[in-house]
C-alpha cells in the first residue's frame, strides 16, 4: 500500500480536487493524507490571533468570510443534493465551533483546536466528493491514532496500535482519507506537527504500515537545485538520498518538512515528490541510494541569529562548551551551526524568543556579540567535502562577507552564514557557476 499526501494548493480549488481524484483513482489501495485548503490555515491563525487579543468582532467577521468561501466551494464541488446537504451540515458545525471559540478564554489548546479545523474540513469534503463520484473511500480520523509524546515526538508504538485498530474497525475501502498536521499530545489534547506537518504525517503513517512508497504531491516538479523564488532556471533533481534530502529540508527547501524523511529512512521506504498539476513529471525520488557525488542543490534558511561567546576561561578548559549548551537546552533552543577557537565559540539559532534570557546567562561568564538578520546558505550533495570541484565555491564567494563556515561536520553539507541582504545575490552566483560544472 502507498501513502499519498496532497498539500493545500492541491486541494485549494475544485479544479485541483478533480486532479487529485484522477491521480488517486487508479485501482490501487492507498492512504491519502490531506492538508487544509490553501489559505485556510493562515485565516485560522489570524482568527486565533484576534481572539487572543480580544478583537472578538474582527475574529467573527473573519469566520464568516471563511465560511462563505467554503459554502461556495461546496456548491461547485458537490452536485448531489443529498451529499451537498450532508457536507453543509458538517461544515456548519465546524464553523459553529469557531464562532463559539471567540467567547472562550484563549489558550494554546484552544489555538490548536482552531487550527485543526482546516484539515477536518478539507478531508470531510473530499471524502464526500469521492463518494459522490462512485469511489469507495473511507475517512480515518487522525485524532483517533496520531499522537505525540511529552517531548513532542511521534509516539510510534501508540500510533501503530491505534491505526491498526481504526483500520480494522473501518469498512473496507479502496482509498482511505486522513488529516495531515493534526494530532493529540500526551495529555490527549489537540495539537499539531507544526507548519508543513502533513508531510511528516504521511511518512509517519508510511512507516507504521510499512508502505511501499510515500508520495508528497505539491505544486512543483520535485525538489529543485536552488530556490526558484529567487533564482531563474532552476531544475528539479531526479534523485536524492535520505541524507541529502534531510539536509536540504532542514536548511530551507520549502517543498519538504524538515523531519519528513526521519520515519521512513530506517526501513528504506522511498519518498517521491510529485506535482499535482503535472502528474507525468518524474519529480524527485528520495531513497537510500546515492546517485552521483558533488554539489546537487543549494538551499537557504532565513531568520538566523549568530551569537559569539568569548571568554579567557575557555582557554584549555574542559566543561566550557557543556555549560554553554546547557543554557540553550534549558530554553529548548536548538543550535544550527557552530565554530570554535581557543577563546571563543560562535553559533547560530533560528528561534530567538528566549534570546534575551540566553544572553543574560551567557554574560555571567563570557562577553557576547549578537548578529541578527542572518541567513544560512547550504550546499548539499553526496560526499561534497571530498569532491574535486567543491573548493571552487570559495572562489565564487570571494566578494561575499561570510560570517561563519561549517565544513566537515557532515560529508554531505557545507554551510555558510551571511547577511540576509546578501542572500539572493549569493544564491544566484552559486547557481550560475556551480551548476555549469555539476550534472543534475
């Protein structure tokens, strides 16, 4: 059995929903993971924000505007009068819940419940649409089996047990539809896997059912060798290893959630990135196989803060780095890059919500310099630290002010830290020169 995930754009219009129906209706059994319709999650985030700030009237106006969009889609998508009525009753119930949220005390749990409505709406509508079209489909509620533990990691044992139970108690179907993104936490409260988490849902499900393949369907022909938003003439990459894909996703390739490949790499379950608008395109196949060495792709991650920690106490002292890392751990702040010298360590973070507190603790034993508005540019490929052409990237960047370099921490990744204002120019220079040398 395969697991297919379709993003918000793929179910963002009636035309696209029909494309998805054509793709999945091929006679093979599968589980289909759906995101919310495009724009819905952003609208729900805005509604939650207004409720949090007691802007109740404005929040309710947004709810009604979103409700109008859904009723219009239903009338275009569902032509069967009885199914149309069924869908409208369900959708009305979901929006009644949103209206009621406006008068409730705001909390993280309430926000999570608000954000969950997008996936609940899209999957119910799409499942009913498939049944209207005579396709044997069934809905698998993700909140009946998707669960994270106390440290917000998937509880695979629980997920497998509960999903097996849900499948055994669900009528046999050709296509099973479920929600991406949403889950329950260790306290049985509604939670989620963060933005882009539907990809993660798909590979978690793929791992627990030992899927033949997981397919991630979006609106682009696979993962490109550079960011097409900033660089012209980028090309899709036909093959990537799990290691290469994980590096690219973590360091800014927006097509893939950073943790997507983790659940499936152990069992070697391939992940294929495909384009809903162009199904015949090969896309990108992510597997355990390495195809070619050298630089395959470039990605960039914005919103980076660089922290330089300098102290004479570091000289020939053991335990200094442990003390530094414990501070970041205590504030649940992960580190992206790190370089060290005899008397200083420089590192980067992408989450600055506790930056002030972290700096205050670091300043008790070191002098601190902070640079904001930084970007990490990451070059990825199999064994690129050993490839004969890799050294030429430094010639290309001779005119770029580089704040940090991470080289050798991974054989598949070289990262540089630059000012964000230099990001686009850097991506373009690297693209123009490197991919004349490296075949994709």
